[in-house]
């Protein structure tokens, strides 16, 4: 069953949040920059705005203008947005984000994709354990790549384009592998890893350089990934109890991964950043969202050496994203029909560069229908 959904507003919860923000005990800081993580002065200004100027009740009214729904899929309540273009022959598009983002990221791109040619009907699901979807009650209880095609069936879409960034790219990859007959095209902004077969062609220089960049990124930026994929519960208790902790943990990633020149507020209005913080806070899903990394790393079956995504695939690389995979690395996993390195943009292209992201998806659709 599919039902309309509205984000609830809880006055008691809102007052408790203000109390917690007001009673924060600040850590010391021996540096005045971002080199060791979240910068203290920035975080204090963010928290002051959150406590004194941010109006969650008004933001809820605004966010509830979006087309929210909930569906029960294989026993899991899935929240999603469903933007209908109103155009005859619109192309169904399953569009997926990753961590630590939310559906808030897609507000700019949705109207661009529902108009133009081809126009898209867009379905944006919220992962189990994130936001307004149900939280799993046991390890690796739900695989999004299994749930989402069933959601598309419930909505009346037999075939669809699938696109995603971050975790969404990995889910798009698995959907392309599992139900290729239903997938018109696959669009990814990250190349899924798979083991290399013994008889695979040797790595090119571009692939070796890519592997070196990934190793450097893991050393300098991958600490969050290490803890979330090994001891998520340890971190979860701290973050679930502290909105300041959630802000520090999440906003640092928006700054580091966005094309913002070090000024996160130049890319993300402060209210928009806090909207996503509020989704994690009010639903108490920060713990279950980071636990996804444990499940994905340790419990989900890995791709095999012979796995290959056969539907036409577009690969979009954003210059300020985590790491830019070369075309030949992508071609080991996907039927690459379009490969593009954008002129700008980072890890959250739907918000940062919606026009470029929309056109890249649309260009792939045109190739798939040619």
C-alpha cells in the first residue's frame, strides 16, 4: 500500500532540542582551522543559528510541499518522493542519494528533470534506516537494490532509468546487475569496486593513478568510513544523544566534499544544512544510517569478478568529488556509453550543479533511446 506522508512536527521534541543546544559542553581546540576536523568557531556559529534563528516548524511546512509518500515493501516502510512530470511518455527515473545526505539535496534538480526532453517521472527513495524510512531491527535486514525495483512496480513502472551518487551509485549498480531487463540505463557518479580476474587486462597508468588517489583519500579522509564500517554502535550512542555531535560529524563532510572552496555556506544555505541535520535528529536515525556501512562492508555479498552491468551506462565524474575514476576503470564494471568529467561540482551534484547533473542524466537517456 502507498500512502501520502507528511513530516510531523513535535513541539516537545523541538523544545528538548533547544535545551540540548543550550547546554552543550564544548571541546577544546588548539587550532583555528579545519585541518583536524570541524572548526570550532564555525560550529559555534552554526549551533547559535540553529538554536536562535532556525524555525523547524516553518521548515516542516516548506518541506511538506514536496510530494512525500510511504510504502510497505517486503515488510519495510520506505519513505520516498514522487515527482510526476505530467508529460505523456515521461521516463521513470529512480534517483538515489547517499550518506550523509537526504532528499533535501534534490529540491533543485527535480523541476529540471520533470520538464525538458525527455521529461522524467522521478522517484527518490529514502534508504532503510535513514530519515523517514523504517529502521532495520537486525543486521543487513533489507537490501535496497532488492526493495527499490519492487517499489517501482508498485508505482506502475515496468522499466526505468536508475541513477545515484555515493551509496546511490552502488545501489544503481546492483539494480543494473540484478534486473537488467527492467533497466533502461544506469547513471553513476562513483565506480563500484570489484575483484580483478586473473585473466583481466593489466591496469592502465590512469587506473594505477586512480588507485593511488583512493589510497591517499582513505588515509586523509576515510576515518569516518573506518569507524562506521567497524564499530558503528560505539559512535551511534554519542551522536544520538547530541545534536551538536551530529552537526560536527555531518557538516564537516558537506564542507570537505562540496565544490565550495572551503566555504560550505557558499554552496549550502545554513537552513538547508540544518534541514538534513533535523531529519536525522528528529527520526533518531543517525545510528542506523551509519550502521549501513557495517552491513555494506561486512555482510552484503561483494561483486564477483564476472559481474558486469549490461544496460547502457553513463559515468559522471565531478572534479571536487572524493576520487575521479578513469573511463577504463568504469569499463571493467559497466557498459559505458557516456563518460563525462564535469567542469565543476562535488559529491552532491543534485544540489551543487543541478543543471549539469540533469543534462548528464538526460544525455544518457537520449543515448539509451537512440
